[in-house]
């Protein structure tokens, strides 16, 4: 038994932190507390941003209700009235800003900040080793260079280092004062000292940020987040009371929208219900079919119920035992009129009746292999794969309930997944960085678990094996496997032995092709959707062709963003071929 070599570092995802506000208000261009949003229009979409977040991060733990509300788009024409208006709020802020600029001048404080900085280093005597650097850095007013000198001087353990901190702080203050003088146009006469100048700078920047939030809301009617705590510093108490009431009402509205669209919340975490899945899948399919021309796809959005039979354009004379549901009424009436010479007869003869020929509605059984190996993290390819899976699942659930669809997650191993698990799948972290990898693991050894195995390899052979097992008991002859991947396989099983090879090895390719031929022997067609990637080579393309040809399948080259459209189109085209 060969020993498994495991020597890798665990990768951790850096979590971005969001600023925390004391209070927020979601604001709109206009607002009608009675009828918001307009009941005659479509409700703002909360489901799509929630699903997009989950597809990117694998969960909703990092999505707050504030972020979800911020993503909602609203048509300005739907909204009526709002008070106090954002125009009024902006006028209050602009008036305060104008008063500050018309009161003060900055020439004197700029000179004061410069003098304090020059005084901070004029009498210092640096060590000879850094004397020349010190002279250049202070004259050029370079903070980073002064910081480097602090380290060279010995830091806080050095007497000169402690004095240098004063120089550093004085220069930082001078930077702040210079920024204030250059950023804003002061026209007043009242002088500022340095502490007051820094206070004025902070207030002006706070006003600018609030103005930006209000302006954005006015331009695009998107729900925005306003810092209520900061805004209260500039408003009268009556305006704040109205805003607080508005905040409460809108928060209740957002909560109701979440419930209506199938998004549950326990106060801390959000959860997507089956209702949310149905809504999102419907939106996905709507976007896809908007891109597909009806003349090309031959598809029209009509309701489908049951499996039953499919009517063809051909007819035949009615025979005893034929279903009256298949009766061609128009053709039968024409036969009656022809028989009577154009006169209106009293009744139909049996010979007048014709029925539509029918075919049994064939079922399709499909397994989709979703590549979640390490390379799928590049350019967010894994998000496109998951979006495609959800769209295909929605299509079959809504229009072809008799068809069977299975999903298999494919990485170092292959795991059968339910449709509800797709959205939380994530590409596996790369844990081995050696340029050449040749590993073998005996998976029958009880001391070796999947946790001991690098997960980021691509095992198409195991995926095909799982697909073949899933399709073995399907009661249809129309079976297919859709492989969605970006390149060559790098892992395979030989019995209980798992092999991990990088760069890709002919041994792995042979094992994968053998499994594809076993699929063909069982009447399973293997189609490869090869996603473009930065490191894709001719070898990737050639292998995809070999694998598809071994089962009389095809290779479809797709860009990531078009994956869902291509897969849906291919599925519908294949079904149309089966029917015809």
C-alpha cells in the first residue's frame, strides 16, 4: 500500500468588514406611505441579489438585511410624494456648508501648520548614518521616508526615534490642513487655529458624504443607506421625527417583501425557502428565453402538465377505440360539408371523423457534472456553473416534470447533490502548490479519509461513474450526461486506489475515456460543455473531443456568462430531436 503524501497549507478566505452605523434610513426619490410600491407594478426584486450573493459566497451569513435592501431597484415613476424631501435635506446641508466656507479663511492656519512642522525638526540632531536621509526627507515632506528613518534609528527604543515621532505627527497634521485649503474654496475672514481647522475639515467631509448619498438616491431611485446619527446633527427635530417614522415604515415594508418572496429571517441570518428558489429560477429562465429568438428555438411559453401524449400534424380516419380528445374538429367538419355538397347536414357521419396521430411523450434522463475543482475559482466560473444548474432545474420542474435530472459535484471526488445544494457549492481551495504532483491513496484504508486528500483536483472518471449508476435504473432510452468543465482530468480511481496527477497524465485520461465508453455501451450520450479559461490548451480541447466521440456526443465551447443559455438551448434542441 502506497502512502499518501499530504503537505499543504489551509487557505482562508479574507472576510471584508462592513461599516456599522448607529442607525439607518432607507430613502427613496419619492415616497407614498399608503401605496408603496405601486400595487400595479412588479414588486422590487429581493430574490436575485440574495441568490447572487449566495452563489458567490456559498451562504447568506455575510449578507445583512441592510445590504439586501440596498440592492433593490425601484422605478422612480412608481413612487409618489416624500416628506421631508431629499431636496429639502440637501438644501439644509448645502446651507451649512456654505456658511462654513463664507466664515473662515485658511491662509493663516496653513502657515501655522507649516511653521509647527519646521519647528518640530529644525533643532534635531540625527545620527550621522541617517543625517543626509533625514535632511532630504524633512525638506521633501515625505511621510513614508520619515517612517523608514524611525525604524533605522531604532524605533521607540531610540531617543532620536521618539523625537522623530513628533516630526511625523506634525507633518501628518500639515497634510490635513493643506488638503482642507486645496479641497474647499474658503471666502471668509475669520482665522482658524490647527485644532479648529481639523474639526472644520471633518464636518465638511461628513456633509459631502451625506450629500452624495442623497444625490445617488435622487438619480437612480435605488434604496440607499443614510447615516441617521450623522444626519441628525444637521436637521431640526421635526424633520428627524418624520425620518424616524419613515425608517420604521420602510423597514416593515422590506420585511414584508422578504416574506412574500420566500426569504426568511431569524433576526440574524437570512434563509432561502423553496418559494424563493421558484421565483429565482423563473427569473433566470425569463432572461435566457429573452435572449433566444422564437424562430430559432421554436419554443413558446405554454403550460405543460403531465406526461401524456404529443399530437403530430398528421391525421387519420377515426377508428373504434381512438380517444375523442384527439379529435380534429375542424377537419371533421370540412369532411361533413364536402360530403353534403356544401349544404348544412343534420349530423356527422362516422366516416367524417378524423383524429390527430399521437406519439408517446418520451422522457429524458440527464445527469449534469458540475466542476468545482480549484481552477473554477478563476473569473468566477463556479458562479456561472451554479446559475446554469438552477436554470436547468427550474426548466424541467416547470415544463417537463416527467424528465429526470440529477446533479453530481465533481472535484477530487464526485458527490451526488440535490438541486437545493447547488447554490451553496464552492470551488475547492488549492492545497498543493508543487509543479509536479504524483499521489496515490488507498481509500479502503480506514486511516485515510477524504479530509486527508487534497480536494482541488478534477475527477471526471468518478463523475461519469456516479452518473452511470444514477441512470442505470431510468425507465427511458433517452439518457445523457452533461459535463461542465474547464479542462483535463487530474484524478481517477483504479479500484479503491485514488490517483492524483498534475500535470495531467495519460493514465488518468485513459481511465476517464474508458468510463465514457462504458456510458456509451449503456446507451448514455456524453456531451461536454468546455468553458474557456486562461490556461486552456489544445490538449484540453482534444481530450474533450475524444470523450464526446466515445459516446457519440458533442463538444460545445462556451464562455462562462453564456453557459446557462447554451445548456438550456441544447437541452431543448435534444428534446425536439427526440420528439421528431
